[in-house]
């Protein structure tokens, strides 16, 4: 281990920021998104279940998003780990292809009878870029209508070329599309979730020139069935590809994409995030006529052919179905919501809870919200709990750990109420206020 990592957190963060821009390759893991000024642990030595140990050996309970939503079975699940170790011992990437590719494709098509073919990648951003390429190849059109967060690639960020406010309700407010080719201007048009006005003025108006309509069917809430059916109807009428981005929301309910509960089938559906419980994996499923366009445009990557992702994804999906993981996630999500609601109401705090149940978040209705959430994270950390304004459900949130989380929430919410009444909560911060932002379908 580098000698630098033996220093205190503040020193480490200042050093690393000089050699790794932003410290982390993922916005959601940058320490300023939690606690600025060196207080956030930042790096870990090991993790198991919802327990995580920092570089000094201090143990925390992780009640955040658990790997940014990638580990619904908790960290280092034994079944997934055993599969991974076996694959590594037998060779994870060779000249030949992984046999698990076939079984995983069969399983995905079994879960989604409307789909006919499957392709793989290793991240959500990659699989969404693949979906967009195929939609454009299939239709011969360039424009894309989007609702939700779909990755960092040029095609998506080009939405902000005409105005840096276009993605405000989908990603970050005021995001500058630096480095995105200006030739992509007006090729991506966002529309608002469940908005009848935007459906008429954007979806219906531009659908005749759109290669695809893309929507996350669930995030802060599940899409209105009437709204989704209208999008399906327009896509059929105007011959544009309907794409469901299920990179985050899939596998949170039943063993399938969440769209299977909504009675509307897309033309393409994208999966990633938790489909291999922390092992990089993503998949695109869809209609044969669209998927086979991949044979006529160049879509290819060495690491999309490694064996670890498909093998661990198979293990995850089989376990998901066997233990009815979706039911567990909903039960734990409801328990977390009750903890927040009880802690807030017991201390005369107005709280708003949102998200589908396994992907819950909260916000305290007060003008000093940035100070409040920073204080909450700060005080929970002092109690050995990694926390934020969102807590994604997982199967390792036992009653024992939930009880510890509840006790800590009650104590911290009591302090929040006291300091709000005294109008001095900003003075109770040990450092500066956290970076705010990263909104999803608000």
C-alpha cells in the first residue's frame, strides 16, 4: 500500500486530487458529494454485507446506495464471489468466447418474452450508447428524445448544447457540455417525466424525425401507465425505436425489468448496475430487426467478451429468483422509509420521501436543506454509519442493522430539529457544506 494512504483523509484527498482529477471516476463517489474537507473516509480496505472498513481499519455500516446501487445482495456475496473466483482460476478472457454468454442470453429472453436477441457491454453508459447507435442505424434518423439519465457520452450530453438548462431535471443543473461536438446540436431533446404537456409538445411533435424515444420507466416514481402507453403508440405510428433504460431500476422488484409490470414492451431495453452484484456487466435486449443492425455498423470491444460478467450475472439472476430478492428489497425499503418518517414526525420535521421503494430518498422541506443534509451525514458518520439522503435497499439490511440505523436517525433528527429551531444549524458543521446536485427525474 502506498505510504500516502497511511496519512489522514484530508492529506490523502489533497494529494490524490493532483494526480486523479476529481479523485474518483464516478461523480457519486467524490468525497465532496458527502462531506468536504477530508472528513469522508473516501477509500476502503474491505467490505462484506453492509459493513465496510476504511484504510485505518475502522468499521462502518453502509446505509447509502451500497456501491451506487450495484450490490443488491450486499458486498462480497459468497455465491457471487465463488463464481468469480472459479472464473478467474479458469481464465477470464481468452481468444475464445464465454459459454455463459449463451445461457445468460437464454435467461434474459425467458424473462422478457417480447425480446429476440441480446448483446453485452460492461457499463450502463456503454450499453445506452449501443442502443442509440442501433436505433439510428435502424431508422436512418439522428434525433433522440430522452427522459432520464442515460450516461456521460457525447450523444446524451449534446442535449445541453442549445442550453445548459436542458438536462437540469435529468442530471445536473447547468452542466456544461465541454468537449461535445457542436455538430450534435439539437440531436437530443429531453422531455419531462409523466408530463402531458411535454408529451404533446415534444414527443408527438418531434417523433416523426426521431430515431428513438428513451425513458427510464422508474426512478423517483414509476411512470404513469397512460403516459407510457401514449409513448408506445406514438413510437409505433412514427416508426421510431422505443428504448427503456433499466440500468438502475431493473431487478429491484421481480426478476425482470420493471417494465414487465407495466404491460408495455419496448423495442430495446438496457440493463446494468446490479445485474451481476458489483461485477461490471450490462446487457441490451430487443427486437431482432433492430439488434441485427449491429452486424452492419461497428460495435465492438475486447472487454465485452470477458467471462466474469456473464457468469456472475447468471449467478445473481438465478439467486434473485430463488430467494425472491425483489420482495426482500421492497420490505427493507419500506422499513427504511418508516425509520425516516418516524424520526421526522417525532421531531416535528417536515419530510418528503420519494423514489420507488427499493430506491428511496428523502428531503427535509426547509430552506437550509444543504446544511441539514450535510449535518445529517456528518453526525451519522460519527456514529459509524455511512449515510446520505438516499438509501437503496439490499438483502443484508438485517433487523439488527436497521435497529442501529433507526437509533442513529432518531438522535440526529432530534439535533436537526433543535438546531433549526435555534436557527444555527450551519454553525454546527465541522466543515463546509456538501456539493448539492445529481437529480434524477425530479
